[in-house]
C-alpha cells in the first residue's frame, strides 16, 4: 500500500481469510473518507487481485482526519488521471470480445501440444490420472526434499519462503517434466514447503472433498475420544483413492515433522494451525469463519496425533 504521504506497506499472507480481513478493513477505511477522496471498492478489489502492491491514492493515517493541503491537489489530479474514458473503455471491450471469440479452446491447444497439462490448479484426480499414480509426483518430491533437508529446521512449514522464488518453482513444475529440488535455486527449504502448501491451496477442491467437510466437523465435535477417532477413521476410509493415498503420505510426513518438535518447534498443534485451512474448507463460507478454522485445525491435529489408529489396518 502506498499512501499519498509517501509511506509504503507490503501486506503478504498465505492465509486466504487474513487477506479477506485486510481487504474489508481497507474498504471500510475508504468508505469513511469524504466522497471526493474515495477510490471505489470495485477498483480496490481489482487492484488487490491484480497485484500485492496496492496504491490507494489517499492518506489512511488515522491521526489526520483531513489530507494535508499539499496532497489535496495531487490527489484530485491522480484520481482524474486514473479515470477511464468511456469511449476508450468500450473500444477495449470490443477488441477483447473479438479476441476471446477467435481464440482456440484450451482442449485444442492441449491436443496440439502447445499447452502442457497443469499441475498447480488442477483437480487432484486429474493430476493423478495424467501421471498414472494415486499421489502427485510433485508431492512426493517435496516430501522427500523436506525429509532430507528440513526436519531440523526451525519453523518448518510455518516460516514463509520467498514468494517470487515459490512462484518461479510453480512455473517450472507446470512447464517441465523433470524437476530437481536439489538444484541450488531451491536451496531454501522454505521455498519447497511454500510451494507444497500452495499446491494444496490451489486445488479446485481441497484434499478433504467439499462433500466430506460437514461430516468431519461433526466427527471432531464428538466428546468421547475413542468414538471420535473411530468416526474420523471411517470417513477417511471413504475418501476417493487419490485423496486417501495423498493424505496418508502427507500426514505420515507431518508426523515425522512433529516428532522433531524439540528441534524444529513444530508440534501437532502448530501443524494443525498451518494445514487446517489449507487441506479442508467448506465449499461456501456460511456462519462463523473463526469457528470453522478452529475445527479445521483440530481435525488435522487429531489425525496427526492418532495417525496409526486412523490410517492403520483393521487389525492394528
């Protein structure tokens, strides 16, 4: 965020609900300003989606109720300068419509080999079908890399890696068949963990499918611990094969992280906080988001602490 007084702030988070909270806080601050100083929430939302750096074009300093006189003129000028001419806007719309109507379909481009099937942002079962496996290769590679280099790292999975490098890794994964996570450019293990979290976050449907969300929430509410574990186990066994196999290998890995808590300071509770909102969420957010987040964290924490009972064989 760049204010007219020249102050700059960078807001960055991997957690969707925090970003939404920031958006609403900034929008509310704008709405309280005099009308001539406002930038519409529609423009703000566009800027938020387009870039992590947002130029608000007005002073959000809570200590000054009015913008400084020297800023007032530049503020009005910049707002006028940024307003789009109606005719220009119509011409751009017309050109975009023509371009979209003429462009080949995604399927056509994929059939011609011009676009490779994406790993990030694709449904889990499609990634697995393409690779002829039940666990995405990228997930396996990340887990192996972390277990080789990151088990003893303080704050593993909690500390954020460099976002630009994570995005670069994401691009490489989507464009190239072979990936070497031992390459020096991925030396920072937090980049690998950040990319793995991003993979799960960008799944169109989370690792815990939407249709199972309420069932898992109801199960975690059960007071009797043995009954709660049995209920969670039963739900896990009903998951589609790619979801179950991927979940099993991921939770087995996270259990190894938690076993090194004395060194990396990542307990099952900490991992639940990190992975809860990433692995399961409701399809439509209704009710209290904070309550949902609490249940999400508790489900992951329980599944880690009772891993052998939930993922073990019937005889165990």
